[in-house]
C-alpha cells in the first residue's frame, strides 16, 4: 500500500494545490462552500461513490460514506486566512533542507490532511470494498465549531474510532488536547469630550484595560491553564472619552474543573465595580471544547505503533498539545480518538506555514492501515 501511495504522490500534491487555491476563511460561508465543492470534486475523481455537500446551521460540510460509520475520518477545510492571502503566500513547491516543501494559506492546517483522508479512503476501498468508513469535512472549526458540533457528535454515535486529520506536531501524533473557552466582552461606558469635560465620561477603554489585566491573572501555571486577552478595540475619535470597548479572551485548560473555575472567575470579574468604575459589561461565549484526555487515544496509539512496524514505517510518537480540535468533541463523547494524523510540517496560522511532501504518502498509508485494522475481524 505504501508503495502504491508513493506512486500517487504527484497526484496528491496536485489535489492539495486545487484545495489550497480555493481561499476559505471561516467567516465566509460562500468561500467555504467553494472549498467543500472542490473537495467533493476530488472525491468524485478518486472514490467510487460521490460525496454529499450539505449545509448545517449555515455552515457548508462535506460528507462521504455512512452518516454514522464505524470509523469516522474528521477534518475541516476552513482556514484562518482572509481573502487575498493567496497573493501574499502563493502556492509553491520547493526543495529545501527538510525536503520537498509545500506552501500556501491553509496547506498545513489542514488542506493536506483533507486530501490525505480522501486518498486513504481510496486505498482502504481497494482492499476492503465494503469498509464502514466515513468522512466529514466541516468549515467552522477555526471559529469554534458552533454550527457543526452536534453534527460531529451525531456522526460518531455508533463509531468505534474517530481519526482526526489535523496536522501533526513536529511529526508526532496528538494524543491529548487542552479544552478551550472563549469570551468576547463588550464594555459600555459614557462618551464625553476629552478636553472640555472628561470627568463626565466613563472611560470604557480604561475599564477594559483593568479587566484585561485581572483576567490575565486567572491562569494557573501549576495546572498549565492559560488565560490570554487576544484582541481589543475601543474609541471613536482622538478627542472623545470612549464609551465602548471590546475584548476577546482565549482560555486553555487540561481539566473541566479548571475550565469551570476560570468561567466562574470571568463572570465574577465582569461585575466587579472596582474594575468597571461605572461601566458595565456584556459577555458572549463561554466553555467551548472540553479537554481531550490521553486515555481516549491510548489504544489507537498502540495500534499505530504496531502497524508502523508491520508496514515498515517509523512510529512518529504521540504528544499532548495545547491546541484544540473537533477531536475534543468526539473524545468527550467517549469515542476512541486519535488526532494529528495529517500533515508533517509547521507554521499553523503563520506566514511560514509549510508541509512536507515526502511525509504525505506515509501518513496516508498510516491512516489507511489503521482503518483497515480497526474494521478487520478480531
């Protein structure tokens, strides 16, 4: 199987190019639909049955195979990159010190993984035509999967395993992930002329600043809980006391108890008059993805270790990481979940994003072998 996939490397690279060249920022459903339709076109060319393009709560998705398979391949084709990024980070294939390198917006996170999933299914079906495997590609993963969360949970309702084609971390699989919470705080003050009568105003910017500092203290180094103010804005003109400010906050934690502790503290702080000094706060968001515990991946990691030895691959190892994915949802539902099966490379969400060509057939073979092993009679 590995030799066959290596012979298809050029084909896979061209499929990745096609997907990367369709810009698909999460905030643009029409652009995401175009990416899903391109992925569906790839399925039509590479697989014996077509994929289905659907919309769930406004978000386009691609589904292939059973809606409730025994093994679900899971990924997304939305990216963090805004329109126009392709002109700044054009698709390229270059030979570098690491090997043959692909570049382009979303190539590492995770359009390589989406193409690997399609070609893995093709390899699986050549060896097990009735394989009960399914593919789900969503388009709101980068913004919290609010629309697709229930669809993901429904899709694994009878699954034995969920295999997530998110990129690797330094080549390693991802065996555990932190839980995530996010908040968007809107601070309301009162406008006034900054020169004539500043004292009659309530400065939303200052209230937000005090709040941001207090929130940043909620992290817990011992438990590796992080609370990070990430995005802020305030004011309308240079000479006006700002009557409105907004603040986004990112929270990561290994345990539901820590997520809940931070949530409780956030809601306490937004009512703290010593911080607000006359302002008031509206809050959006809260707990988003639960943590993905290592226990959900242990059996699958052991299988991959064994299968790598059997097919002549180097076992890449597995690590816990701070980032979250849709695998957090499947693991929390009690489904054996293994993540990081996608691209080898680096630079997710950065202009340096890249993926290694030589690893693509190997990772694809790893996924296919794992699915075949899971579906084979004991």
